């Protein structure tokens, strides 16, 4: 067996399809985000503007967050010391779980090392604990949710994106006594659309199904306290489990679920992805704790981000750029070709100091490749004018269509 040949062919396929991913070499400038320094292909760092960070509210740069992490570092040291079962449980972890439970109006919460792990571990465990469970999954769910459902070993039914009629058709076809779980997201981050949460909860009530809502692109972003779309729409109490991340709008790292105490205890006691993983560093937990507490009482960051997103969408439309319809903070710009998407991204970085990554298959369907912009409260109007002018020039240079 020529192992090297197989590995080489696997990478060559990605290059041929225009899907090979290149990681940028940058450092963010503390307190000056979205300004950063790029080290790739330059003699020394080159100033750039970051347009694709998931640190939506720049909370990773917030003085309260940085101060809390520094204080924790000097108080308890760097690492957690092990799994939560053995040596990695700290007062910081317990405090943050209490804050997250309160944020979503639930009895308890459970921290994981990432949003991917929280989805995979929780869904896989639920499917194994509930005998004969069938999981109903939106077709655009995160890869981590799909992995968890697959690893649960239970049957799944995939319903068309946000299609309530199709979901009900699938629910009605099951035995009423069969355990059911509906898994879906609040904000779908590639298109920027939102799930009809209340209507899905209505179907869950009608067919006696549990609900699992992924709020990772909405936590911190929506609702009077940043609890997500379910907080904004006042439906959090109707959901069985809410899953979120600490790595996007919260600005640090980690994932979690919030639910009633019994469900939290089941996942804590049975999920290998929780039991056998070293817990988050208390330094990270302290930063996330400070961020969550701040965003519960401050809407300034949310309001600034929403205003920035609306402004950029309007400027792109006015310039004739193919910005996709989006009701959220996500600003997707359609390209429709993986090679062109990568080329546009490369030109913007090399010539204009604009960093935005191309989004290709399998993250989005083939033929819908795009650039995904996430303007934040620190992206000002001058930055946006420069960005739009650069995009128009590159679109013209590559003979890509602009609206009349």
C-alpha cells in the first residue's frame, strides 16, 4: 500500500476543486480590533482589517474580560489540572454554569471544551440514553450536530430547512410512543436566517418531542440579556435544551448546554466527551464569566453590531454587490465558484489589507460559495467604504456581474 500516494491524492483533490484551505498567519492588536497584523508573504507584519471574525462583539478585546483573565491567572495559575471528575473542577466553572443557567432561564448548565464537543457529546448521549429515540434534524444543522446524531446510533429524520410542514409530516409518521428529539439552530450562520422557534415548539408539544436548540451564533447577540433568539422571542422556557458557545460573541473559548437539573446530570454522568476531557482552563472560564455578566447588562455592543451589519448590507446593495438576504448580523456575499471565491479573498488580502475567508463546500452547497462578512461594533463607516470600493474593483477586474 502506497500510503503517501493516497494522502497526496486526497490533498490534490481539494486543490483541483478549489477547496484547499489556507490558514492566515496573523496577530490581532489588543484593544484595536478589527485591526491586526498579517505575517504571510511579507517582510515583517502588514496591517490588515479583519472582516470574518466570530468574535462578533469584540468581547475578546474587552478590558473587563482581559482583566478577569489576568486576575485568574495570577490567582490560580494556567491550567485546570484535569477532568472535572478528578482535578479540573473549580469555583470559576461552577460560577459560570450558574450564570449560563440564569441567562437561559434553566435549572442548570454544563461546560464543555468547545461548542463542537457540547453538540456532539450531548446529542450522542441523548440518543443512547433514550431507548428507540428518533432525532429530527434540520438539513442545515452544524457538522457537530450531525456527528452527534450519527454517533448516537439512533434513527434520524432530516427535514427541509425551516420547513414546518415537512417536519410535521415526519413527526406524524412515527409511533406516538416513540421518543423524539427535534434538533435545530436559531441563527444559521452561512445564510443568516432564523428558525421559527415557537412554531417548532408547537409541533414538539403536539407530538410529544423534546427540543434541542443550537444558539451558538446568537448567544450574546440577541435578547435583552444576550440569551439568543430564544431570549429575544421569549420562548426559552419552551425548549428542553439550549446549547451555546463561549467562543463567538462571548469572545473566549468553550461550549455549554443549559437544561433542567436531571438532563444536566445525565449528560454529566454519561457523556464521554465531558467525562474524559480535561476541563477548560480557569483563566478562560474567568474571561467568559466576565463577558457573560457584562453582556447581561449592556446592550451597547449588540446595538453597535446590528447597526454595523445593516450599514454594510445597505452599502453593498447600493454598490450592486450580490449580498444575500439576511435578517441577522451575518453578511454573506455570493460568489458561486470556489476558485473565484479564493481568488477574490487572496486579492483583497494582498492588495487591500482586507481579510475575509472564502466559504466553500462542504460548509455550504457546491455552487453557493461565498465570502462571509461579520462586521462588528468596531468596524466604522470609513472601513466599510474602503471595503466596498475594493470589492467593486475586484469584481470588475475578475469580470464578475454587478447589479445594474
